[in-house]
């Protein structure tokens, strides 16, 4: 019979993982002298057993810290900054403090499992609960209480997302109304609900207008300016390039605009460009970017309120809170000549 979580010890973790107590201790203290495979195995056991840290094993888990945490990929990302602002607004008049943890920019070479490692370390000893923004994995169920912003497609955790598909339909229909028929689409992260829903919205709007879905006009991106620029070069080198490009987020759209300008194209005279998110930079780039506002600040605010309910042991009205989107028309598009 398994030992109750409240009585778990570091020895239990060591025995389950088949390693020494000292190895578990080195993993808990994030030492760099542990083999990557062993490190991941111990972290997996820690998460499975619910042994958050050595502090948790001595009873700290039962005490409130009055701190909630936010885990983001990169604090230089405007999405992360706006989200944290919303969380801060939600807890401003409560007894809770906020801690923000960033992993730095995540690439394809980033070690798998980094999110769960950080969550296990923070949750239950430093924080009372966590908010995770645009996670790189859906394997976070062992950490509680937890709210995810921009969840995975197969996610089952409490989450906040936007009406992404509706926003993408509105944006694509706006371009179609301007006379554009060849509209390139720079996708987002396909494992995220937002990435898939924005693609589906783009495709649905084309179908409604009886326009073909052309695979050469769809490129997979990752929500970064670099991906936006790379995809734009592919589109603009086609024999019949698109007259408009819909980037799945504003960061990608900024990359598209940079690539177009580098090729000597004028925006919007030669190419119309739209994004999604309505980050602050969208209003100040030249020309100002037409986009969809998903109220990132409001997403952070909603996520914090959901988390506070879970910390207090209350049930949620909805497992997934939807924030409405709104088309924001600026200067980066014009009717097709």
C-alpha cells in the first residue's frame, strides 16, 4: 500500500527511482553533476509521488505562503508582460503576493520537462498555486492547484483561452472584404489550442467565401518574429505570392513586416499584413498593425481569480474561461488594387 503524501520522505523518492538519497538531494538542489536521464527520472518520481520538496516533506505544504506564482517562457515576450499585469491587478487588494519565474527563451534544444521541474520545486513550498502561460507540455497534472493560460489541445487542466477561431474568422473575412483572394497564413504553435483554432478560423472564412484552401499559402510558425520572417520569405518568393499575410500572432506579424520591407515591399501598398493578440507594440509599429485584441491583461486577471478560488477549495463555474476577441483595424491593410 502506498504511503500517504503527508508522510513521504526523501528515502521514498530514492527507493522508487532506484537511486541513492544523495542523488535525490542533488536533484532537489538543482546540482549539475547528475546525468540528464537520472535527473529526469527523479523529477518524474517526485511529481508522481507528490513530493514537492524537502520542505514539503516536513509539513510546509500544509502552511499557506500567501504567494501565487506565474511561470512564463520569456519575460521579454509582450504576451508574458501583459499577462503578468492582469494577474497583478487581480491580487492587488488581496493578501497574496506574486512571484514570476521565467525559463528564458525556449528553443527546440531546450531540455524536455523543464516546466514540470520548476513547478514541482515552486508549488507547495514557495507558492500556494501556479499559473502557467503557453505551456510547452500538457504533462502538468501532478501539480495542483494550477491554471493554464493558452492551453494545449489535449489539455484537461483549468484554463483560460480566447475565442481564437472567431477572431481568426473576423480577421480573414476583413481581408476578403478588401478584395484579397490569395491570403498567406503564418501559423502558431500547433500543439496549443490557440494555434489550431486560429488556423481553423482562417480556413473556415475561406470556405465561407468559396475560396480554395491552398497549402502553399499555409506555413507553420511558432509565434516568434523569426518564424514570421522565415515564412514571409517563403510566401513572397512564390510565382504568385499572396497579396495579404495573416500571422497567427503580432510577434510573427512584426517578422513578416520586417521581411517584406527588406524585399523592398511597401505595407500596405504592396502587401497587407495582420496579426493577432494586440500587444502594445502593434499600435506603434509603422504602419500600425491591424490585429485581433484578445485582452491578454484580462486573461491574466481571469486566471488569477480562478486560481484563488482553487486555493480556497472552491469549485470553478467553468473548467475553461473564454475571453472574447475583437477586431482592431489600423493601417497595415488596404483594398486590393
